[in-house]
């Protein structure tokens, strides 16, 4: 009876040390998680408990998958991320278990079973090391393989698979962000507690007389991690363990007691749970609340899928690292990118919402010029408020203030009376003229006009003619657009004749300009009634060569006359021979604004000036085409149809004399 009492006391002490070891495992697991999000200890604890229970019932460590699924479904970054952290946790365990069996085997302890386990884990460790080296050497091929395998499935499964691969890659890469001293301490204390538990369990079994001879740490270690490790089946009456029935029951209780305690821990009184949490703090990065890196900052699954597909297809090998580094502290709510090569996103960080715009490479250099323009004119014009900026190494980015009362002029036009939209637009044009164009006016530049015609007219016409997508359409004399009969561009060569355009543009005023004055880039404040204070502009475009205010007016007409925004909202077009058909829902509000703007421009600049402005609109459509041919191939014929319709209007007005 005394031996039974001693055995039970040793069993309880052993279970207590197992719980202590699980606590340090939990702290170590948290270190992998809290790089990217705040761990919820209750969920992690129950996930671990459920995982150990499943591992006790089923072989092949199926419980680790349960642990990942249970915890991951409650994590911000999902099950794939949780599984990646569990793999990292178990990856570290392999090395310690291999070390343990190696030490026991070299010491000649444990017999043939321990020697066999030592050989197995040695080979396993070498295979893991070789696999790590191969992953590094063949990382590009493996990324493509991941994409190919995941692409077999539907979009949802594909996204989950790519997200898991991305999480696994970053979990290993982010080891450098972990406090390695704490990681080592948690690992040492965890295994010290486990080994103490194994020693006490062995003593408990020995005290009960449940095994032949001494049953110590080495025997327990072999029982748990050896080639014939213990589970519920091996603890059965017909099991293969060399233990008595009473000893097998003792081992089963040793397994189940800590699991029950882990499930019960979240039910402890709040004051006791608070004390335990303070005793084992979760913060990984020093004092205070840690900052979390966004594993995938995009909220929209489509944006995540696009980014991951680009990363695993190696479209831009450096893009992903730069993107994540730039957006490590933000959550991306929505991608608002339009036609430019820069990306604009609605973001949130520390409960503050803002727009972030960025670009890389040559596009980053272009964005840096835009940023310089905004800084240069921020005291001259109503512009977007720039909160932060950064760049370097071929990258440029800046953050713009967000206001819930601010809407684009396109939306404002279609939700307010026409007179209010007209008043705002006239205020925009008057302010630009008085505060930007007039103070920076300069003499005409014939060389600039010639360069403009070469770069913006001839080069873009050549790209259209040489395009595989538009080559067949180019060869027709007549193009039918939504049932409207139009001359093709080749039938109106006078619109692009250098001599005529040179003479027309010779009298253009020159000054600093915005360069991309579409209705999308005019932002209205709906809570402000004064037209002079109810707007600001964003996203200038430099590099226009011929810097005339007429280019700004022409860009505005690309919206109001050409209907660019409505085309951007049209998802499909069909092409059959020389017929291009698409749903073109131009609004009456645009027609009213176009009439008002055209009248104002004609009164101010006369028929010749109005002619020049519309000619610049036509060139803006030419400049648009290479971008659409490269990035929007399926809809490129629709934008070509827009170019053809604008050209036909100009051809008609030329014949009418610009009345």
C-alpha cells in the first residue's frame, strides 16, 4: 500500500512537471506567432490540449494538425499560418530528441531499442538538414512548383495552399526577428521540465513494480519517442509495452491528467489567470505591447491571391520583400489602383485610416517626381495632405490623409445637382489658372512641340499599328462601335499631321501643369458648401514634354468627352471583324458638364484654342493605348474604340469650323 501511495505522489509530481513543460512550450509557440499577431493564450492552450489528446488516440502525430486547425481558425492569419508555426515547433523538437537518443546511445544506455532510435533520428536530422539546403538552393523552382500544385484546385483552395506556403517560408525567415535568448531559454526549461517529469514517471512505475527491473528516464524517453512510441492502442491489455496492466493505467493517467488540466485552465478564477499570465508574460519584443508585422496585409482575398500568384510565379523576385517591408505595420483594406503603374491602397494602422501609394523601379522614379511636384506646390494649391513618405533602393511611397466626407468628383457629379458640380469644376480651373499657370507662365518652345509630337503621337501610333491585338482592326477603313459607323484612324491622317499640329500647338500657353487632371483626381469634400474650399487634387503626372495648360484641359475632356471612367467600369467587350461592341453607359451629368466646360474654354481661348485642347485630348487617348495593350489586353479594343470615336468627333468639328 505504501508503494502505491508513493507511486501516486510521484505520478502527480510528474504530471505537474509535464504541465510546466507545456507552459514553456506554449511560450515558445507564442514567440513564433506574435511576430505577426497577438496570441490568444486560451485558444493556444486548448489547441495544444486537443492536439495531445488526439496524438494519444491516433498515430503519426495527427494531433498536431488538430492543434493547428483549432488555433488557426481563431487567428487573424488563419490555419495555414498556425500550421506553419506548429511545424516550426516540431522541427525544433526533432533536433533535441535526436540529441537525446544520441547521448544515451553513446553512453551505452537503453539497449538495442535506444540504439535503433538514435540511428533513425540521426538519419532524420541529416535528411532535414539536407532538405533545408535544397530548399535554399532550389527555392525558385520550389515556388513555381507550389504555384503549379495549388493551381490544380479552385480559387479558394489555391489561395489557402499558397497562403500556407507563404506562412511556412516566412515563419522560417522570421526566426531572425525572435529574441533567440528567450527562445533558447524556453526550449531548455521546457525540456528540463519534461525530463524531470520522465524521471518521476519512471520512478512511479518502478515504485509500483510495474516493470521488470529499473524503469528510468531513458526508458520513458524511448517509450515516448522511440520507434515503438506509446499511444492508446499500445496501452491496451494486449499492447506490446513491457509493462504490467497497472503500470499501463498509470501511464494513461499521466497522459490524460495534464490534458484535463489544460482544458480546465481557462475556467480558473480571473484573478488567478491574471496572476499566471503575469508570471509567464507573452511579450516577445521588450516592454510594452509588441508591434506585429503583417503576414499578408491585404484584406481582400482577391488582392491576396494576386500578390501570392505574382510571388510564387517569380514575376518580380524583389517585389514581395519590398512590399511586405513597406506594409509590415498596416492592414490593407482595399486596393484603389486605377490606370497608372503605381498602386494606391486604403490602409489602416493603429486605428488610423489613410491612403498609401507606392511604386518600384522606373515607376518608383516616376512616383518620386509626382511626390516632388506635390511638395513643391503644397502651399500654392489645394492638394492632398501627405502624412509620411519614404523610398530608396528603387522604391517610392507616400501616405495621404483619408476623410470619410471626401469623394471623387465622378461620384460627386452623379450624386449632386449639376450646378454644384459645375461650380466646383470652374473653381478648380480658375484656381489652377491663377495660382499655377499664371505664376509659372513661360514662352513657347518649338523644340518641345517637336519632341512632343515625336514621343506622344508618332511613337504611340506605331505601337498601335504593330500591336498583335489591334493589327487586324487597324487595316479596316471603317470601324463600327456599338452600331456607330466611324472612320478608322488610317482614314484621318490629317489629325496626326506634324505640320498641322505644329502650327496648332505653336500658340499654346506654357506653364507648370498638373498633367493628369481627370475627374478621378479631383476630390470633393461633401461637408463643405463653399465651392472654393470643397475640393483638392491628387496624383499629378510629370514628363509631358509640352507643358501647356491645354494638356490639363484635354485630360479633363478625356473624362467628360471620351467617357474614360465609364469604360473603366465596363468589364467586357466583343470584337467581330470590324465591329467593337461594349456596354457604354455615358451619363447625362457628363454631357451637361462637358457643355459648360466647352463653352467656358471657347469663350476664353477662342475656336483655335478649343481646337488645340481637343487635339490634346486625342493625343491623351493615344498615350493611353500602350498601357492598355500591355496590362489590359482583353479590353484594349474597347479603348481603341474610344480613341476612334474621339478622332471622328474631331474630324467632324474640323469640317464644321469649331463653332
